[in-house]
C-alpha cells in the first residue's frame, strides 16, 4: 500500500453564456512540478508537497472555450492523484471531498474574448484561497482532525503569535475588485469578512448568482463565491478575517488603501 497524496484544483468560473459569440479559443499549456518544500509557519518548520514550490499552488487562468493542457511532473515522494473540484460531473474524480493538507490551486475561467461580465468591469480580479495548516506532517492513514491554523492565500496572519506573514491586498480608493473566494479547507465551513465593507455576491460555484449584499460570507468546503468589493471607505487599513464557522480560531489579512487617484 503506497501512500497517496492529492492535488486539488478548485474551479472559479464566471462567464456569460452566449453561443452566438465568436471567440478566439486558444490552447493553453501549464507545467506543474510537484516538489517537496520546507515552510516555516506556526513557529515550526515542516516539509509539504507543493506545485512549483508554492503554497497554494500556481493558478490556472484561461478563457472560456480554451483547451488546457497540464503536464504534471511528480518529483515528490508520493504517488499523486489530481482532482478537479467544482466541475460538475464533467471530469472524472470531480466533487470528491477535499483531503486535508493536500496541494490545492485555483482554476479560473474568464469570459471568452469579446464577452463581458454582467456588472461594471472590475479594476482587477483577484483569487483568495482559504486554506488550513497542520503542525504535524500528514501521511495517508493519519486523520488530522481540526486544523491548527487557517490561511488566506497561504498566510497565517498575526493572530497565532508566531510572526507569520499576513495576506495583504492593496486597493485603490474607489476601485472595484472582483474577488474569487475559494474554500479549500477540507472539513470546515468558513466565514469571510472585510471590516467595514459590504460585499456583493455575483457568482456562486461557477455560475452567476442573483446579486446580494453581505457584510460576511459563508463558504462550505470546496465552495467558490465570486464577489465584488468596492473600495469606498475612508483611506486606511482594514482587517480581512477568515474563521471556521465553529469559531475556534481566526486568521487575519489586511486591506491597504492607496490614494493613487490623487485624493
Ligand atoms: C513551474 O516551474 C517550471 C520549471 O521552473 C516552469 O517551466 C513552469 O512554467 C512553472 N509552472 C508554473 C505554472 O508556474
Ligand atoms: C519576524 O519576521 C520578520 C520579517 O520576516 C523578521 O525580520 C524578524 O526577525 C522576525 N522576528 C522574529 C522574532 O522571528
Ligand atoms: C470534520 O470535523 C468534525 C468537527 O470538527 C470532526 O468531528 C470530523 O471528524 C471531521 N471529519 C473529517 C472527515 O475530517
Ligand atoms: C481573532 O483572534 C484573536 C486572537 O485569538 C482575537 O483577539 C480576535 O478578537 C479574534 N477576532 C475575531 C474577529 O474573531
């Protein structure tokens, strides 16, 4: 019985369905090198499996109708399977439960060339992956239980007392940001919020959603939400928080306003 690890690619799709539109589809190639890398987080160092040394892994970002080729080179110690989460029944192995402490990365599908979002064009488009961190090294057969910490794009933030880095998002005053939120935590519903900002939900699990406003968002394991953030508060810094709905721990990041509009 060999150990096996999983690579989870979580899908965030937002496109308009318009079969009459001509779109210049491309072939897009990605090279993934699965490698062990050392990370120091939560006051200790351990080895984890990564794609190209990064945690979370690199993002796949394509347009609708493109064909994606992913060449996977396994340089790690374990056999690996790749799961595509959120692609409804279209790909084998989709919609399995995410396993804790596996590698994960985002798969973003943009509208095809010539298509637009059904809302104002965002200033920029960012992916935010909520993840988890375990102190121990996890191999198959180890049931880890609850995570020791939660991450925002790989950062643990300042609440754990370990000098961990915080995820920092720089926004321009009056800018409009499309955030692609992905809950890659195996077994926890996560609550995400940005202090003093209301967030507009525009997409859910890879399709457009009726717009709704909220000051905090709840994401089930494996769920993706596409939201708009208006940087319309006083210029300053605000906390981003991500916590499991069970509420035991929380992770913070920071939004910094810049005043590039001259205000
Ligand atoms: C991964 O690393 C390889 C070798 O350095 C590089 O050619 C490739 O473009 C990288 N892939 C991604 C997705 O960053
Ligand atoms: C905390 O991190 C900063 C930046 O990485 C580093 O300069 C500093 O020495 C660290 N402090 C401790 C106590 O580890
Ligand atoms: C999921 O979390 C609950 C509560 O934290 C725990 O009791 C349960 O064992 C976990 N299940 C898995 C599959 O990790
Ligand atoms: C997050 O956790 C820190 C430290 O445990 C605590 O001081 C803070 O009040 C918590 N914040 C939220 C929003 O729960």
